């Protein structure tokens, strides 16, 4: 099948240094099959466009109410009211919101547009050994669009990487294998019930895909988001590390939990679903790193 020419993303971040080797352009795909309670990019979870609204920035000019075709915004005295249930996320209100209280997450772009943006940084890729990383959300949920970007990057000798949660059909991974230099593969927990309760996903599918990916000879780094009261014990990390070693993978990244995306839930009109406000102390992260290294892995803290 030919690559799909368009897909949905919500951002392109240039000069990223935590998502593969060197300086990279990171493309954030919209939509994810998981719903991790601690997700720092909640705007990545749903596949369609979404409106983020910050009432603290709203100056009640009323421009949004004048242009909204769905009557989801209206004047109420000297205030502006907003009903998300009637909002179609068409973006008309964003276009007239000079206070930037309203922003959109999600837009249709072409393969050519994404690659053109990435090519602006070709000199940095060359000097640093960097390239393009597809993240999200889950890029393999838009398989053909992802494949289109990867093939065009490869044609320009740009190093390619994919960040994946692994919760996709195996053929989606097969489809991009020939054009992907590095897979950054998340493995959050090995316990079926705990994984499902915290992410909504089936860990058996993830484990199966990781096993097949490792057997294919692909270059794989496993990444573990270290989450308080979920997988932050030496026993949790050791079990993951031993499983990774059994697959012949040698590289593991431990990613400390943070709450930097928490405010986005408010802007999306959602509740932040993760109850813990703990931070994993540096000394604990170092203990976890040592536990994984003892299993025979090359381990680093951070991406």
C-alpha cells in the first residue's frame, strides 16, 4: 500500500535532545490506544482535534461567541460561558481569540509538510548524529502516515526513531521496520491487572510485540516511566530488566515521573486521574538504576 499522504499531529518540536541520539525533530502524533493515568500529554490521547481553554486568560471580548457556529460559547453579562458538550472543536473561536485563551490540539498535515519542517534542521542532524523521532500519542496508530514520513526521511539519509507504547497490532510494527533505525519502546509493568488498571491496556500484547521486535534484529531501547506506587520498587524494575535481558535487548532508560502536564487536563476540561503527588527521589532512581544494571543492562536515567 502507498503511504497515506496526510495524518493528524498536535505539535512538532525542534531541537529535542531526549528522544533518540543527537539533536532531533520530534513529531507528536494525535491518538493513543492507552490512557495512562499519569500521561503528561493528555491532548495526545484522543484522535480528533480538541480545544484547550484557559479561563484565566479570557478577557471576555465576546469574539468567540460571535463566530461559534454551534452555540457552544455565549455571553452572560460581562462573562463568556463555554459548553464543551456542544463544541465541535472547529477552531473558529481560536482564530479570533487575541488573548490566546483558546488553542487547538490537533491538525491535519501532509507527509511533505512534516518532512519539510524536519529538513530545516538537517545541518544539526549531520553534526550531532540526530534525526527525526515520531512520538505522541502513538504514531503506529496512524501506521501508513508514519511510514510515509519515515520513508521520506530515509530517502534523505535522516536517522529515524519511533516512540511507541507497543499496544498496536504486530503488522503495524512490521510495516515500519525497514525504515526505522531505532525503536524507543515503553514497558511500564509486567503485571496484567496492575497494567490494565493504570493504563487501560493489555500488557500481553505489548510483551508479544516487544519479543517479536527484538527477534527481528531491530535496534530497540526499552523505556520505563518510573511511577510512584506503580513500578517504583527495585523488585518492579528488576523484573522488567530481567525480561528485557531475556529478549537480547541491552539498553534500558528509566524516566522519572513528573507532573508537568497536569495543567493541560484543566485546559481540556478533564480531571487529572493520577492520585499520587509524590516524586521519585534521585536516590531512589539511582537504586533502581543499579537494580536494572545488575541484571546485565546498560541503564541510564532520562531519555
